[in-house]
C-alpha cells in the first residue's frame, strides 16, 4: 500500500490529474509493471493498493546505489518495453 496525502486546491486541477493517473494505472497490464489493485481514501490520504514487489522499487535502488551504470540502466529500460 502506498499512501499519498491529498491536497485540495480551488482549481481542482490536482484532483483531475490524480484521477487521470489512476485511470491509466487501471488500464496497465504488463508482466514488468506492478499491478494496481485499488484505492481507498481515509483521513485526507489516498491509499493505493498495489501488487507486492519483492526487492523494492527502482526509486529505492537509485537512492541506495546512486546513479546506475549505463549497462544496468539498459537492462531496466529493456524490461519496461
């Protein structure tokens, strides 16, 4: 579960962008993309329920290791296609 604080503004633009992103996530189906399972809103927070991914995220890997070598970056990029 990933938690995102909801930010309300008068324009409603943030809500529209968030809804568009959720709709895109619902449509994605690929063996190398974490599966979106649903959402729940509690106490001004959006909880994204997603498939468990052992080993963490690419963002965590980058935070721990720093910039990836070009060869490694190619492997990750190739897996997305």
